[in-house]
C-alpha cells in the first residue's frame, strides 16, 4: 500500500501538523508499505531537512506564496496523485486541508473520512479511522474503503522526529490554466498585547462562563494564578474577549505548562489549539465532555464553584510565578 502525506509549510519551515500526519501514516503502514510526503518547497529547503520519516519526499518546485493558491495546491496534488496512485492520502484538517480534502476525494473518486483523531490497523488488513463529529458530541468508527482521503484533526498524533529525508525528488508541476484566484498579499494578524503562544499558564473560558460577570471573575482568578486569560470561539464571537485571546483552529495554537479550561466542551477545533499543553485541567458539569479525553485532571463540577474554591485558596497562599 502507498500512503501520500500532504505536508504544510510555514514561513520558517515545516508546520508541526505535517509531522503529526507522518506519525498517523506510520500508525497504519505495514513494513512493506511506502509513505510518500509532498511538500510545496524546493528540494534544498527546511522541509527536506524535517520530513525524513517519509520513505520518499516529493518537493513541488517553484511553489511560492505568489502562486500557492487553493487552486494551485489542488491541481499540483491531483497531478502527483495521478502518478503515484496511493491507497490513502492524509491531509490536515487545517485551512489548507479543508479546501483540499473534499475536492481531491471528489476529483479522484476516492472516499473521504473527515475529523479523524485516531487510526488503527486491525487484523485481516482492515484500517479503522475514529472521528469526532458535531464538535465532539458524536464519535464515529469507520472501516475504510480504499482508496480514501483522510482529513486528520491536528493535535491528536505525536510529531514524528525531524530528520533529513533520504530520498528527495523534485516535481515540476504543469503550468496552471484558467486560474480564478490570485494571491495578492499575505497579511498576518497583529498580536499586540498578550501573546498566548508564549504563555506558561493559560486560564481558558468557554461558553459555560455565561456573561461578563463570569468573565470578570475569571479575569480575577487569572491574575491570582499569574495566568493569561483566553477563550473558546463562542466567547470571542460573543464579544466577551478579544480575538487575539482565542485558542483553536481559527485562533492561537498554544503549549503552556498549565492550561485550565473552564466550561469548554472540547470540540476538535478547540483541541487543535491546546491539546499539546503540558498539564490540562478541565472543569465541566458534563461528565462526557470531550475535553476530559485530553485532560490530565478532570473536574466534574460547576465552574463557578471551582473558581470560588481555587480563588479562596490562592488568596490564602498565592501562586508562585514562573
Ligand atoms: C472552521 C472552524 C473553526 C473553528 N475554530 C475554533 C477555534 O479556533 N476555537 C474554538 O474554541 N472553537 C472553534 N470552532 C468552534 C468549535 O467547533 C466549537 O463550537 C467551540 O469550540 C465550542 O466552544 P465551547 O466549548 O466554549 O462551547 P460549547 O461547545 O457550547 O461548550 C460549553 C461547555 O460548557 C459546559 N458548561 C456549561 N455551563 C457550565 C458550568 N456552569 N460549569 C461547568 N461547565 C459548564 C457545558 O457542559 C459544555 O461542555 C471552530 C469551528 C469551525 C467549524
């Protein structure tokens, strides 16, 4: 079996999600199977130094930010797919992957399995994918029909080691015709004030916080904890916190030493931004909340009782900083 992994690059090298995809591929690959990675980068670039867990790396040459539109990515990957004819294609459930996975599956007439957070190779050669659907409220087990495109939720597989690829091939894509989208410029959001990506302690509030009074209590607790206050998307969309404090797929990816989640359900899009935190404490009244699957400490109680109890304790003996 051949497994194709579509890697993603960042300005300063490889997106860690690409290394997670390689681990996912290795989870189902037998010793005789081949794992092939695709990177939109030159053969001499950082991706080639990092994607050595693949048996072979195909570098799409000349793919820079001026040309790398969703249409271009789709066309280049399809071209490679037609040459390689893999049984499985692994794509991240990311901004790029969201565009790519379903388009590719339809075009190449492959199955599509989305929101995958675990993979198993069962006896008899069956490959089983586990997915979290509806924000983690439903768990699906899918016996894969091959060929299949898997859209993998980031934050669920450990990163494969960053080693240099031994077999690197340059791929010159066909020129694109009739492109409807052109990239004019790339603008990164401003991150003035708090920068959650470097925080050691984060107190994150979810929809369970209810209103501004709840946010104010959480703000006071964050101060006592020497933690930065963050929120899930509904909290930010509801105007209770600024956008730069959002954790998750469309917010910040964080890896603090301590992450306390209050009234956060643990939807895949939230977990994607915080599952790599060193210690996760989750407080939720729902004993089945998916956040408990990634928490190191699960507290099944009302978050307001928790805030009160922890706040009282910290006032008696303040938290050490650092
Ligand atoms: C493309 C895309 C991108 C997205 N990006 C993000 C993102 O960046 N970040 C993000 O967070 N989400 C993102 N989402 C949304 C995501 O799917 C979820 O809807 C969201 O994470 C849910 O937020 P929540 O956990 O705060 O709310 P809910 O899912 O409503 O959960 C609230 C939780 O609070 C608990 N609760 C309620 N009251 C209390 C109480 N008094 N005490 C204790 N527990 C209580 C409930 O049991 C529940 O589990 C994205 C979705 C899409 C489709």
